């Protein structure tokens, strides 16, 4: 399957990269303030407390940005209907992760012998052809993947489509031992993906609550320490003033 040349887009920073950049930036500012007010211990503690609160905010923000979102299956099926073939192949490769596949790779665009994706599951190798069609698929893709499976020395051949298959395609698949995955199979994989995302979301929420509690505790301790340091400094000033009055 020939693939279109795609223009490379500039990589956008991830949520973690933005978080790290913000932390480094504010750390520099706080460090400058810390040394500017080195003779005022209370202000130093306040600067540390301010940084701790900012870090807490950034951590929570980063976790919310990374939180997995549940897919609307019906809308996702409609979305793939408008994809080009290249995007559909990469979309299928991502979806296969939630079907128990590993070592998933998309083949090169030219001379791929009808095989778009190579993957493994349960000790078997798979050669997969992806077809984003607006009508039912005939037996040509079945013949292509039956040959491609042999060329790539894979155990199983699959034709994966957003549509359905003709009777001729089903007959050819039965004769060549090729698996056919149609729109209904893709829908099942989307539901499996949602289940995985729900499990990840539950784990994320537990971790987020733990981090929030720990950061709140640290911020409270920093505040108490700053308060104690301020009282200590006041006591020192009062002792100094008393000693000066005695002189």
C-alpha cells in the first residue's frame, strides 16, 4: 500500500516538559530571592514555602493534563471513516495495544507487500493489512495479506477495516486461513481500550490524592517552620533591644 509523504510538524512539549520548565524557572527566581534576603531568615523560609506551593500546583496540573480520557466509541468510529489510509494504519497500530498485542510496528509505505502492521501476541507473529474504505471489501486484500504473511514469515494474517467484507472475501479468507476484522471487531477493541483507560484513570486518581496529601503536608510543615523561625527572630530582636537598653 503506497503511503503519502507527510510533512513533519514541530514537536509540541509534553505536559511533563512544561511542568519541568516551569519548576526550573520558578526555582531560579526563588533562588535569587533567597540570596537577596539571606539576612532575613523568615523571608527565606517564606520563599521556600512559596516554591513548595507552586510545585504542588504544577504537579496537580501535570497529572490532570496526563489523565486518560474515555473514548466515545460511536464518535470515534465516525472519525476513522474520514481518515486517510496512512492515518488509519497508525490509528490501528495504537488500538492493537489494547488487544494484547506487543512489538507493534508500521511497515514502510513502499514495497510493503500488502502488510501495513507487524505485531506479536501470545507468542505468535501477525501480519496485518488496514483498509479504510467507504464500501465493503472484496477478496483482493485477503489475497494480498495471504501472500504478505508468507513473505514476512508471520503466523497469522489479518485484514482490518472500518467497514465490512463481501461474501467473496469471507470465502477467500476461509480458504487461505486469513482472519477478517470488520467494524464490529474494531468497536470491541475500542471498548477494551476504554476499560484499560478506566483502570488507568482509577490508578491515576489514587496517586493524585496521595501526592496532593503529601504536598499539602509538606506545605503545612514549611509554613509552621517559617512561623517558628519568625518567632525566633522576633525573640532575638527583643533580646538585642533589651541588651541595648541595659547598656
